[in-house]
C-alpha cells in the first residue's frame, strides 16, 4: 500500500472507533474509504473536530494553571516536564486532518464552504497551540505527503497570528449561503451545516485573537477588532458553539469528568481561585460550579496551588474539608462549550474600555454577565439581583475595571482551560494565590509550555533558532510574543500567608 494510503487508513481507521455521534455510525464504518480518490472530507472533519473539542474538557495541568481545577493527586505542578502534549496531539490528530480536508476541497467550487470551514478550524487549533508554546512550525507544517517538509522551520508567533487573523477574515467573507454548495451535512457535528453559525464563529474567534495581541501589536489588534465589530458574531446563548458528550459506551465520546469521578472522586476538586472569586462577588453561580465540602463547617473551600503543610500546621484542605466539582459537570452527557456569547460581550467590553471601540463598556459588561448566568441556569430573579449589585457596575481606575471584566470573563468561559490560562497570562487576572512550594518558577504560574524533548532530536536546528528568540530560553517562565503587559504577574492580596482562607 502506498504511503499516502497508509496515512488515510490510519486517520480513517480512527474514525471507525471514534465516531462522535450516533448520526455517523454508518458513515464512519465505510471500509472503502482508504485512499485520496475516495476519502470524504466530511469524515476528516468529524474526527478532527470531535477530538479537538473533547480534549478541551480535561483535568490536565492546564486546568490547574487556568485556576479552574485542582487535581488532588498532582503534587508540585511548577516543574519541568516533557510537554509533548498538546504539541503532538494537535499536529498529528487535529491539524493534519483539517489540512487534508482543505487540500481535498480547495479547488472544488462546490465545496468552497467546506474548505473555508477547514480554514476556521485550522486557525482555532493553531491559536491554542501557539498560545501554549510560542513559536511553532506553521507555514512549512502540514504539507501533503508529496511535499512534506521533514524539518519545518519554526515561525514567529507574530507571523502566525497575523496569518490566522487573515485566514479568519477571508474565510468569513468566502462562506456563502448557496444551494449549490455541498454541505458537510450530519458530519458537521458542531454547527449542523449552518453557514451563518460558521461566520459567527469565525468572526468571534477573530475578535478573540485580535484582543489577545493588543499589548504586543496594538495597531494590528485595533484593525481587526474594529472590523470584527461590524460583522456577524455570537450574541445570544442560542448561538453558542458547543458539542455534547455521549453516553454510547465509547470512551472517546465520554465526559472525562464523569469517567474520572467514577474512579477518583476525591480528585475532582475545584480551585481556591474559583471559590475565592465567587464568594467575594456573592455570585449565585457558586452552587452551580462547586459543591460544599462534606464537613459542614468548611462550606465552599477550593484548594490552592502549591500549598504546603508546614510542621505543626493542621491541613485545612483534607478530603472532607474541600469543595468538589458540581454534579452538573459530572453527568455522562454535558455540553462542551467552544465559544459563547458571554466571552464575546466581555471582549467587546474590553475593547470599549481601552478606547478601541465606541461601544459602551458598562453595557457590554452587564450583557456578558447576564449571558453567562443564563447559560448556567441561574434563576431570573437572582440575575436581576446580581445586576443591581456593585459587582455588575464597572468602577475605579481603568485597570480596576479591566480586572472586573476579565474576572467575569474567566467565570463566563468556565471550563475553557486553554483560554482561561491564556487570559490570566495576558492580563494578570484573576489573581491566583500560590503557596510556598516554589518549583522551577519561583512560585509563579507558568507562562508557557516548554517544547517536547523529541523535537530536539527531530528538528534540532530549527528548534534552537526558535529557542534563541525566547528571552530566558526554553523555560516555563519565558514569555510568548503577545505576553507584553508590564508588571505581570500581579500578586494575590493574600500572597505570602501560610494559607489563603
């Protein structure tokens, strides 16, 4: 069998065991789909988008770094390790399939929408990847089998972001509602072939990426933010982009929170950062995101990062004294949110606050809070009460207002771990208390992931060039290109205490 057919067999063989919804059982078990001449782009899409969305709903160290979660068994998490994931999974599982989908549809006038959906997804995955590591192979990566570059160069994160923003703009403009366009059909498990839905996602992602770079490239950010604000974007919860887990006996389709809770229920802990902010804001989402500790006197007590029990100190974070993830997240079937209206409103609030747009920051902020609370099922009366409280009014200096916006965004996108961590690094918020276990970061939450060890063997020359562009080298505390805000990290008000509560 030729090499390219072997590659298709591997990718599509995974489809037969990883079908994301029961709608695709027949499609995903077609034994004839092994070569380029017969492979269906829709299958590549289904496999890649299911894997990408589902991997966001994990209990990995990224969730700890984002401040959402505390793995009770993780120990010291500020240590060097081989960060082969998400690097390898993103290239080998998601990006390679989206790239092949694009190659198969690029020159087919009837599949123009499919091609541009592939561009949107490719940008979405690459954003997550470059946010984690910084410079990564981009323009040389993911070539066809006939044109593969064995040792691709590492492109600068700035060049990657500029191209991703261009790709999202062009994909948005190229998508068309036309009966002649071949839809992905049921294979579009994310948006069911809704072209306007894909436009909204593309433009909302563009707004997110433009805001991500505003401290590093303010002119680039402003250009794309202002244009994005004139186009379709996610504005209601009905337009939220999400994907449901399944209770179909296939572990690949399962809610990983549910699975882990069955085997390690005592490790499904929420962070101190979560309970600290929710309690400080008197937020009605507290019982929707966390459970009170088994010990009644403990109440809602999240677990801090890098906490150390000192000699003579009683551990206040023992099994019955800590809060666990809410049961709503531990069901077999839950929605994994890719992007929601709340995030878009908070992005718009920040754009207005910073003077980029002429929208009203206060209005956008309140709409973001309302959308986030409605998404989590907060009672209407409680939402009204909260919107009348000081927490729903921007006040103080511009920086204090920004902190309010980002904390509410961080709550509104719970449990989008990669975005939560990225926003913490970009803005400094929410403030995360860390204990006296210093690790290799002097007690700070890492600002990037180090490159996989295997890359030095496979692509050492290009890797070393990328590392040379990092101030401080390939370290957890080196900063990616967009991480330019001065004064970071901001300390938690209780930093330095033996324990924060």
